[in-house]
């Protein structure tokens, strides 16, 4: 039989208490480690949080409205558009915003959708839509004078002082009247700046896409007759006014367009909105820029951006950046 070591023997009470406390602390420590490891494994198995949604409207693809699939696709298209615009913006100055919607599918791609720009003459399309809506609500029709002014304002024959636009702006109730109509049309960020003139309006590309939707959708507050009338005038734009969005229109088609440029304290703002046929699709396109050295430079930037943007919506080429660089005016 083995003997106990000479130093072995019964422990004193205080020694037993010390050993008991030590073992208890070690057991508690092991328990904490085990529980923490289990929680970490559970957290690692959880699905990742959903991606941040785009600043633009939800459900822009075939998914259900508000569904994560549609939102993810919308974000992806917006990112692809930003990539496609990179060579366009490489040597550009100022700010740019652009958006495209395929009417048939609802697919939408937008860049810089909420940046505010001077509206310049594209606000004329808004003035006419506001006046048409007011006549609808009142149950009245345009008189001969208003018909003539509307044609001058939209087709590009308005004078350099925009006298036709000024007359129709007044007929629509100036700032308050147009603002009330815009609320019904869904234009939340198209607002007057300093002064009450129509030329001081600011807008966003998101609002301009909303206006184009109002002019083309059966769900619009505007009647079919009102929509057809305004788009008809926009299709009659003079050659000098048919730059910008029409650069991407298929040959022998009739784009509906409203363009505008305005010099100001921050150099030129140059904008274009319209409805075009491109690669068998009907597209709503809005492009806005500011900080341009000249109107010509703004037109070049707008048209290069339009060509880059429509590529993202064309199914056969979607996701392939448009890489031709624009030739900037000196």
C-alpha cells in the first residue's frame, strides 16, 4: 500500500475555504467562456442585414413594391449608372444629375437624384402641365390666346425674354398656383427661388422624372387629352431646341423634348427632359447640370450622360458601361 507523503494531512479550515473559492471562480470563468462562444456561433449564422436602399423610389423592377429584391436591383442599377458615368465626369466640371425610366418595365436608373439645379426653360413643361390641370379641375378649356402662348412657350419660338412663359405663369397663378398644382402632380422639390419669376425655379432630376411620368401614365392626374396635347407640343420642338435627350433617340422617331439653359452666378445650368424611342423601348429621360463654362459645354455633358444612361436600361447591354469620352468645347 502506498503511503501518503510526509507533508500530507488534513487541511485546516481556512485552507479548505480558500481552495473551494478558487475552484468556484474557475468554474464560473469556464461557464462564461462557453456561453460567449455559443452566442458568437449563433450570431455568425444569422443572415446579413439587408443592403441600404437607393435614394430613389422603391420597387423599380419586376419585384413587388417595397420588396427587398426590387430595392436591391434598383441599387445595383444606380451603381452601374455611376460606373458608366465615370468616364463622362472625368474631365467635366460642375454638377450633373440624370435619370432614365423604361416605361414598359418600370426599370429605373438614377444618378444624383435629389441635387437641386436651376430649372431654366425646362420649367415651361411644368407651367403648361400646371395650367392644364387647373383647367381640368375648373371644367374649362384653353382659349385661343392660351393655345398660341403654349405653342410659343414649348416649341422653342418663345422670345428671349420668355414672354409667353411669363404670361402663362401669371395665368396659372404665379408661384402659389404652380406650387399647388405641383403638389398634385407629385413634384415635391420643384420650388421657386428668390423672386416670383418662373425663371427662378429650382428642381431635381427625380421631380423631372415624375413630371415625365405624369405626361405618359394613365395614372396621372392629367387626362389623356391633356397628356396628348402637351407631348404633341414637345414633339414639335424646333431643331435648335432638340438637343440633349434626343441624342439617344432612334432615327426617324419623334422625341418629345423640352430643353433649357441659363447663365447665372454659378456659370451655366443646362438641362434637357424628354420621352424618346431607343432600341425598341420608350424611355423617360431627364438630365440636369450646372457650373458649366458655356451652354455648348453643358450640351456636350448632357448628351454624353444621356448616352451612358440609356445603356443601363437597354436589356441587351445592361451593365456594360458606355466608355466613349466626350469632346469638350474649348
